[in-house]
C-alpha cells in the first residue's frame, strides 16, 4: 500500500479488532447471531448435526403449534417408491452432516435464521418401513398437521414420490403453483399396481386438485423417459429441457418461471438429479447433460420474492456419493430455498 494515511487508518480500525468485531451494519447484524459476547463461534464439526445447523427441536412434533416456529426443516427418509437404485432413505442423514452452509447468502443478502423462527424438527414419523401406501398416508397426515398450524415445510427426502403427499397438505385449501427443477417431469402414471412411485408424484398432485398445472414450470428435463411425460404437456405445464436452458439463457428461464407462477402461492421441488452427475453422482437416476451447481444457484437466486409456501430437496443417495459433493450441493440448495422462503411473501 502506497498511501500511509490509509494504512494508518486501517491499522487504527483493525489492528486490535477481534474476529467478531464487524463494523458494517448489515454484516454486524449477522455476526451478532453467531458470536456470543466474544470471538468464539460454534464449532462446525462438534455437536449434534442438524439441517443447516438449525436449532434441534424434535419436541416440536408433539406440540399443537409446533413450538411457534415459522419454517420446519424436516427429513422424510423413505425410498420405497424408487424404480431402480435405492438409498435416498439416507438422504436426510447425509444432508444433516454437511457443515459450513450459511449463515449468510451473499447474493440474496439474506441471513434466514435472523429473520424467522426456524428449526430442524426431526423426521416424519412413519408406521412402517415396508408399506409404501401407509408411508404416504403418514406423510399426508403429518404435513396437514404442520400446515394447519401455520408452519411452512422445507423437507429433505427420500425419493420424489413424497412430494405428492406433501402437496396434498400444502395445496389442500387452494392449488399451488410449482417451480420444479429436475431431470425428469415425474408425471407418469401408476406402475405394477403402485399408485405412489417417484416417477409420477405431480400427475397425482394435479389429479388430486392440489397442484395447478398452468402455474407449474419444470426445468432441466432430459433423458430417455420423455415418452412417459405427456401428462405434463396435456395438462398445461411448461417444460424447459436442459438443452434449452443454454439456448434461452438463465435470465430468460428465470423470467419465464416468474411469469408462470405469478404472485400466487408456489411450491419449489428440487431433485438432485437435475444437476449433472459429474457434479452430483449420488442419486438413483442420474442423467448426463444436466445443470451445473452454478446454474442451479443462479436460477434459485433469481426467484427472490416469489411466494414460496414450501419446498423439498429429494433423491440424495449418499452411497453413490464418494466425495460427499452431492450432499453438499443439496445442503447449499436447501439453504438457498430457505432464504427464498423467508424473503418471500408468506
């Protein structure tokens, strides 16, 4: 530095300042929630792991108002609806173990835990690890309690079939719109006598009257199962294939998504297989040619202000994730969705 006066000013301000001494008002507000009277913060590698290092409140499940929280982070460790490689039942546990996500989203300028009452309330209680239909009955019942108490859910699966039963609660009083980021449309019909399977939750949701297809956009779609998804087109959903993202440009995709969902209540469903398996191999149905993590974050950040009433991150299967990159991406996406939920309209 060639300006002695500037150097002296920096020394005067920072030479004796501790790591917890933050001077910018916006940054200081975040720091106050992290530093408790000193320069010490919670060790990221110690203690009980929770989603995004949120307060651990499994007791909230037993309270009529869920302890007065605004947003519940919860796991749905169920993968009985997969068509090929299972293992996403371990997704919630894998995402919980990822440390150092947040507390501040630098693009959205959002520190969600300072803006709302948020807690990890544990996993959805289910009666059977074997009965797919009974698991969905338990999911629907639990989420109707949660939504009835005025709590917005942000969930980690589990396979994508869980979204159908979550939407039966979130869209019970009025059908919601949806921004769906995935490699697959997931609007196929029942197979082999099974109504619930991870390739068809959004057909069920539309037919149940809880999802508005004309306010639904599906982004990142690709792969050989395209012939199974005519319901998306027939019902009026907007489909943007992965190849089209580059052609349209992310700004155009964001504008289209915002136009489709408008000002109404909207659900955000994110399947980790939307991300190219070169970045996120830990999933049951990988499809090459997908989005990059940077694409996904740019897309999500462009949705600030949308009225998100809930969201999910699904299909993380950690046994195929030797580097933990998949779980790390999922946790970052979860944090970004949380920021959107606290800075939206609900």
